[in-house]
C-alpha cells in the first residue's frame, strides 16, 4: 500500500468527475437550457425516437416553429416530455407564444397532460429546449441502471474490478 | 486483495518493446482500414446498418488479432528481466 | 501496450475516435445529397386543391373550449399531390410531412400556424403523395372565439429524422389561399348536441 500512489489515483478520479461536470455546465450555458442532453424515456415519439436515444437540445431560439420537436416541463411532474409542436400562436414582437404539442405515436394532442387545466404551453416558461441533434440508443445504459436493481451493483462492481486489476 | 494482485500480474505481458511498438502501429492501421472499408461498404449499399455491422465485426477481428500476447509478439523479450512485474513493498 | 487491459483500452479508444470521423462523413454526405444536384430546400413542389372547410361548435376542453363556452372548430377536406422522394438518402430514418395553414389575427396573438394533417413516411417507395378528398387529421380552433372569416395560407412542411446527426426542416409553399366562410352550417350545429 503506497499512500502517495493511492492519493494520486483519488486526485485523478476527482479530476475526471470535475471535468465532466464542467463540460455539462458549459454546454448548458451555451445552449441556454438546464439539460442540454436528454435521454428519451417513452415511446410516444416512435418511430422517430425510441427509448434510450440521446437528444441534443438548444434553447436560444426566440420562438418555436410548427413541427419542431420540443422538450417541455409540466408543473408537478418530474419527467420532462419530448413532443412535436402542432400549433403555434405568437404576438408580433414574440413577447408571448402559445404552443400546442402532440406525440407522433399518440392519437390525441397533449391537452390532458398540461397542468392546471391549461390548453396551451407557454414558450418562455414551459419549454426546456428544441431538439437539434440525435444519437441513437447510447443512453440506454441510464435506463438500464435506473430500472434494473441489479444493474447498479453490476456497474459498480465492474468499475471496482477494473480499477483494482488495471491499476499500476 | 492478494487474488487481484495475482490476477493483474497474470494479465501483464512479458516486456517486449519491439513487438509492443509494432502492435501499436498495427492497431492504428487496422482500425483505420476497418473504418474506411465499413464506411465505403455502407455508403455503397446505402445502409447505415451495414456500416455498423461491418465496423463492429472488423473491430472484433482486430481485437482477436492484436490484443492477446501470441508467441509471435514475444520474440524479443528482454532477457535480463526475470519477472514481468516486481512488487516493491515499502515498510 | 504491456497488459491485456491496457491494450484493450487503447483499441476501444481508437475505435471511438474513428467512429466520430465516420459520423461526420455520414452527416456531410447526407447533407450534400440534399443540396446537390437538386436543392430540396427550394425545388420542392406541392399542390393542394379543392379544400372544403366545415365548421362546428364544440364545448369540450379538448376542442379548445374554456368553461364550456362553445368554440368554433374547423375541419377540412382536401386533395394533395407532392413528390418527396428526394428527401430520402442513406441517413434518413423517416420523413415527417405535415400540412399547415398560416393566418393572421388582429389582436394579441397576431401570427398563427396550425397543423391540419400529417404523416410519417419511413420508406422511399411511399414518398410520392397523392391524396384525393382526404380528411384533415385534426379539428382546429383558434385562441380567439372564431375561426370563420380568417384567411388561411397553406404550406406543406417536411422534417427529416436521421439515423444519426442533426434534424432537417423544410417547407414548400403551395400558393393556395382560402377564406373560411362566415357561418356555422345547420348540419354541423345539430352535431354539437351529442
């Protein structure tokens, strides 16, 4: 057991975590949204997006267009929703914009999902971002880890084993 | 802990600078070749799935070819090193 | 390169690095395919014809009514012809095509755009659209009380969903304009009872 070696390892680990965190924060600053990369959790946009697909969001647009795929948050619900804009109504100087959304794979629009009996979303308040880029299936690991109770331990065990065996 | 240290010693290859350098070079070339071949094949057939299948198959092939320490990669072992890893314990 | 795990890690690292180049190549070629030889962003043709609007009054929240006040909803019957074959290349997972109408209001929300019909095309063979007397998919209302009297400009829009990379949008102006007639017809008034 070499204390200096172990401490260096710990420092390296801290460096990896902090640089990942900095990357995330930098990205959210550039895209102007609190979650610039999201993983699709439901099948409501199939066949465009499957569960586990990764989406890159951008929130510096002044207004959303019809057909844009947006991520929005509903008061009182934890999980943001990814759906397509069906209608948009905005004022001349883009001060206010009202949106109606619908999932490609759903039969009806999203009015039943909105909070407080609203029938429109507010662009400035509710929208987290617009989907600009797409990468398939890479996020499935996060779904697997959060939904399978053994997966968490398997992942931790794998990490521990690799650090024990690979460390020199 | 003993078991893990023994395991990590087993996984360390004999020191052979010449072969290791050769493997490093070969790996670059192999991955580039596999990638280009897969891209061209996928583009010709117009299918991303084909590209992905080719790329993964090629990588598996490269893995089998270059990762294990075959006798051919151990020809230039350093003679004066008895054990591949020397554990130094500090008191 | 002195141990199994390290050699394996180097292989994985290089494979990931190279796959970034492959993705860049896929995105670049699919974009070039869209603008050359035919630029799909301004050579698309779509014609809509014989649009027949029908109005009805609805009192459900799901049809735009607030506090059960009757809301004017409009549905359409239309003919549509368009060829979207050029939008398909090796990085196209699906094309989402949607027929929208733009109109102006005098108060509050001045500019409006609503979807009447949409469709998902997953195969290039299905990309030639020929619809006759198709029914609109959605019953559309406005934020304001009325829909009658508004002048609608129709557009056919498309969105390419790729296998990997950025989403692409485009629109084709159909040149069709329509003023929604003023009155709610008698037949549709009866319908609102149920």
